[in-house]
C-alpha cells in the first residue's frame, strides 16, 4: 500500500522470526490456512502486479471466478474492483483488501498485496460454507484495484486509493462496517490498533481473537494513523478498521517476498476475522 503516516504513537515492533505466542495452536479451524498460503504463493508467482497490468487482470479473473456472486465494478482508467457477496439484510458488512502491487521493478508484494488478498479469498470460501444467521447481515468481499498510487510524485490520497474511493462513493449509505486486511502475512505478526480505526469495532476484533486463541496477534496497543483503503469509509462515518502492521521492514522493497511471510500469520488473522464476521452478521 502507499503508506502515509498521519499521527499517533507507534506500537512496538514485531519480532523477525516466529515467537512462541504465534506458534500456539488455535482453538478453531474454520479458516484453511493451507489454501490461503497456496493462493499467496500463486499471486507472488505472477510477479509484479501493478494496477491495469496483464498480471493484475489475470489475478482479477481468478478472484472473480472464486467469489460467491463474483463480478467486476469498473473504475476510471480501465481498472476494476472485484466484488462478491452473500445475501442478507443491510447495512452490509464489508471485508476488503487490495490486489494490486506497487509499480516498481522486481516488487512482488508477498505481504503488501498478496497476503490480504489471499486471506480475503479464503475467508470468502469459508464464510460461503458457514451457516447463515437467521436475519443475518449481507456480507461483501471487495478486492480494491488501484490502491497504490501510479507514481510517488503527487499527493497519495489524491492519486492512490482509487478503488476504495470509488466504492465508498458508489455504495454510500449501504455499508454498516468495514474490515480491511492489508499487511497480514509477515512473520511474527503483531497488529496494534491503527489510530484511524474505529475503537468499538477494534474491541470486537480483539474479543474474536481471544476466542480463537490469537489474542497475542492483536495486542492492546495503538499505532499511528495511516491513509489506507479504509479512509474513504471513515470519512463517511462508517465504522472501519485497518489490519496493518506498518513497522514492516520490507515496505516497497524487493525483500517483500515469500521469505518475509508466514502461513501461521495468515491463519491467526483468518480465524480471527472469520469469527468477527460471523459476529457482525448476527448484529442488528
């Protein structure tokens, strides 16, 4: 993502290897981390995937085929969000990630792009199989295109976040909550609450993490606000949270490859967000 720090106090940096807390066995097994990891690898094997590229379009086609009710929503410049949904009442719950990578030579975005998209795709599969709560909320899976700015010369908020800004504008008034998965795959993952994230929704996330046994991944800490794909929704007053550890050392570097990410991290995030999504679907 095009990381822009706004304000706040940074949380503690995560370890570079897998700590004992991350190795603890989870209490639930609703999320197939093996499938998510295989999907992350497939995305990395596509190579560079900047918005509008052949590799990005190939990935978008695969995502659309895999999603329940998969479809495109066109954006300016030939870009497209990929959207799926499960029926229910509105306002809808949105789980989101971006699927493009930074447009720079050799950057394959294992964490920045692939981790969130891979986890979200597996969440869509798992939640499609899950029992739908009676009278439950509509659930949407949104893969944003054009999150990265085309260049680093202009203002990021003006040139980046193209997919999320368009989706927020097009669907204003339809969304009750948004959970954004961004940097969710790095080894030794610890995600504090980003200061722009809704406090109450984050508290529900941490309760879900405690229930599945992944509490240590979401410590009771705050970190600086960033401009990210949740920002257009926050500006509309939608409760939104950003799952991102922006202490990541390989931010927009070639080392953001398979050696920097972990199936275990995907599993802890996936089980947590699955539990949160089921909780939110039951909310009136």
